[in-house]
C-alpha cells in the first residue's frame, strides 16, 4: 500500500477536539491485573511447548541427510553447461531479442508520426500562404470591377464580397492555426503518452522484461520525449509567428481595397448624384414631391371619411325631430390634437340653436368646398370650367340660420358674417390641411423643380447634370400620374354623390324639418291655449257660482236687489269671457300664421341651399380627360332628351358639356295663412292688403339646372310641404273648433 495509507492506519485515534483517545481512557487496576496476568500465563505456556518440540528434533542428522541428497542430484547432471544453454540461456536470449525488436518498432513508429507532424505543419503553413494569395487575388479582382458599377447597391455588393472574402480568409487562417495548435500540443502529448504506455507495459512483468532492459529502454524513451518536446516547441513558435501575422495579412489588402472603394463611391456619387452630398438635391426634390402627393392623398382620405358621415346622415330615419345627443361621433378628419371641431360647436359659438338640417347642409357645404378646392389644386377641371369651380366660386351658404339660404353681405350683421366665415374657415383648414393655402399642383411641382435645379447647380458647381435633368423629368411624369389618379378619385366621389347618395338628401333634410315643424306647431298651439287656461277656469268657476245663486228665492220682491246684482255680475263675467275668447282667437291666429310662414321660409331656404350646393358640385363632363376615358362608353340618350335636342335644333348625337337650365318653381307663399281666413278668424292684414291674388303668389323660383338629383329634391320638397299642410290644416280646424265651442257657450249664455 501507499506510505500515506500505512501512516493513516498507525496513527492513534483522536477525539473531535483533537485530543488522543488513549489519554481519555481510564481502566480499573483490578481489571488490568486480572487480564494481563492471564495473557502472561498463556504466552509462557506456548513458549515452553515450542521449546520442548525443538529439543526433540535431531538437527545435525537432518542437515546431513540434506547434504547427501544434494550430492546425489548433482551427480545426475554430468554436462551442466549444456543444460544451462538449452534450458535457460537460449529462451532468455530469444525473449530479449523480441523485446529489442518491439522497442525498435516503437521507435520507428514514433519517428514516423513525429515526421508526419512536421510535414503537416509545413503543409498548413503553405496552405495559409495559398489562402493569403487567393484572398489578395480576390480583392484585386473586385477592385478592378469597381469602375463597372453604375449604382451604389452594386458598389455595396462589391464591398460585401470583399468583406466576405476577408472573413473567409480569417476563418481559414483560424482553422489552420487550430490545426497547428493541435500539432504543437496534442500530437506530441499523444506520442509521449504512447512512450509512457510502452514503459508501463515493460514494468508490468507479463512479457518478462528485466530491470536492465527497463532501465535501458527508459533512458532511450526519455531522450525520445525530449526530442518530441523540442519539435513541439518549434511548431508552437511557428504557430505563434503565423498567428501574429494573420491580422496584418487580413487588414492590409482590405484597407487598400476600401481606399479604392471609397474613391469609386465618390466618383459614382458625383456622376450619378448618389450619397449624402451629391444626392441631396434629388432627395430633397423627391421628398417635397412625395409630401405634395401625400397632402392630396390625406385630403382625399378626409373626403372619404366625411362622405361616410354624410351618407349616414342622408340615410338616417327622420320620422321625428333629431336631437343633438343622438348624433354619432363626428369624423376623424375634423379632429384636432386637443379637441374635435364640429359644426355643432359653431352653433354654440354663434348662440344659435342646433338643428339636424343645418348640420346636414353644413356637412354637404364642407364636402363641396373641399372637392372644389382639391379639384382646383389638382387642375382636374377643363380650362373653360376652371373659374366655375374655384373655391371662392362656391356660394356662401348660411349654415347657422334656417331662415336664409345664402349669406347676405348687405343685410347680415357683422357678427353673423364673422360666425359663418369662422365656421367655414375652421372646417376647411381641418379638411384641407396644408393644401388650404397651397398653390395648384403643377405650380408646386414647377417650384420644386426650380429649387432642385438651383440646388444641383450649387452642389455640382456648374450646370444641372444630365442624370438630374432626367430624374426631374421622370419625377414630373410620376407626379402627373399621381395627380391624374387623385383627380380620378375626386371625380368618382362627385359622381357617387350625384348619382347615389344625395338622392336621399331631400328625405333627410326636408323630412326632419317637416317633423320638427309639425312638433313645433302642436307644441306652440298648446302653449298658446295654455296661456289663458287659468283665467278661463276662474271665469267658469264664477259662472257656476252665479248659476248656483240663481234660485227660486230670488223671485221674491224683497230679493230684487240681489237679483239685479247677480245679473250685473254675470253680465260683467260674460263680457270678460267674450273679450278673452276674441283675444284667444287673435293670439292663436297670430301663432299659427307665424309658424306657417316660418315653415315655408325654412323649407324654401333649405331647398335653395341644397340646390345651390348640388349646382356647385362638379359635373363629370367638366373634369379634364384622364387616361382610360377613351374606352368609356356614354350611356344611351333617353327619348325625351332626344326630343328636346330635336326641338332645340341640336344634334341628337351630341351630349353637351353640362346640364339643361331650369327654374324650379317656388312654394305657395300664403297658402297656409289662407287657412286662417274667413269664419271667426280675425282679419289677416297681410292678405287684406295684398288682395285675393296673394293666395296664388309663389315664393321666388330657383334658377338652376335639370337633373335626376334636382328633380328628386324638388319632388321631396313638394311631398313634405303637402304633409305639413295637412297637419297645419288639421291643427287649424282643431283649434277653430275649440275656440268656436268656447265662444258659442258664452253666446248661448247671453241669450
């Protein structure tokens, strides 16, 4: 066993605190004497027995017998030298020879492996030189191709290839260095381990190596290990030398390539207008052009959102008056960062009541103004119609008042004009954004081109380069295509409005107004009647009291004074009641006449506002020609239109460039007031002064055009006017019956 193990076994046991166990033991003297005495007796008894046995043996006689037996055996071996040669020397000699051959084979194998390691190291060094040569040739080839590149991405591709080649060279060098490191460390160590394994085999004794052989072979192997270590150090030094040069071998060619690359980039940028410096004029022009196109696209998106809101309003059921709380959220196109700009805010600021019809007209007004402004900006209209659709050519609609269709510069107050102007300007600024005060699209593009040319002259120190001129032409062509697409979108919106969504405008606009006016009519009539309800209750109570006092007892001559007093009191009450009935009729007539006139004025104003906005909406035929229009077929002309063309002397195959002119008739101005004429109704001073022909008078007609949309608005206005007229007639008859019954009751009482 190992020395350390024997020392551990002989060491006296100790306690946890380090003190010897034997020092802590305590034995009783009696127990020790008893046990030690027995042990001593046993030992002496054994020694006595062995001595008696040895005394009985004949030692000299035994030695003589052994000597005689040995002499006899030696006599049997007559040729001792030949026996040693055969039985011991020859086998041992063969064994030693085999040991020598095995050792020589081991040395040869170790030498071969060491030489192979040296050869591999040389090969790897040459491989690194070859990789370096290939790397340099790759970079040289890429450098020669730099002048062929026509774009920055192509140059960047060469740069990436050079970087990839550098990385590939670095990876190849690292792989070679890893192999060299293995040849300098792992391979020699494996040879040395093989030598140690050979010596271990010799020492095991299985192959009968003698100590002399082991010592001899051990010395040889030690010398061999020293030689292997020397070669390992030489390989390690070579590896370190190559490793130190790898970084320079990689960076030096790459640095030279990058110098030529940067020079090529500079030349290409100067030639083609690329890069931060030389590409500035092009990037700036491109950015301004894209911003201009994006501004138009933003306005188009705002128009789309507002169109959805307008569609929802036109399609809303209006069987009764619409409250502002039931309205949906205003579209996002009219939202600012800190608040939502809505038409209803304008009503609050102008201290005017909000009504559904006013907001509907306001939304349509904003839509028409925005479409005209965007179309004018895009130069979407034919030259002869440009003036008609200028933003300032849109009629100034009176949004905040139902009684007027248009703003009257002479009669409107300064506050009213300021409120209308603020409302229009605020909405248009939100809808149009940067286009609100921008020039038309072509002028903006021309300005961008002029500024780009000036920047190019400053950048390139001379005239505008050919590539910049070509780019500006392509940019103008691309911008023109974007302008045409945007103009097509504006035209599609106007066509969609005119042919589909605005067909329901009359139902929503006039329907809500009529429902609200009927509700106002009934409410106002009830309120007018309710003004004297308390007084009538008091007069009725007096009459009941008088009737109760009128008893047979008053026929007594002594009650004559009481009878006369009762008659006088009833006469006074009756006179007061008759006068109050006349006042009620007068008040009711004034209320109903005012409501009838108000409805007619509001309906006429709403119709005129709608017609003016429809007239201001650009027609399809007034837009300029766009690519693809030549493939569009016009709808076939109706027979009625063909007949009108024949009667007008124009060709039946000619569609024309606009709508036929037409004056849309007004409404009966005093038809509703006429319901309060005759009978017990008080005289109408307005109709009395105008005469009978006033009942046939119409409100002013609206000079406009003829189209299905105009006709639809005209028909719906007439239909809702008839609806209100019937409700007005019923209310007049009901109130006339109530007032007549009251007056008749008083007249009967007088009789």
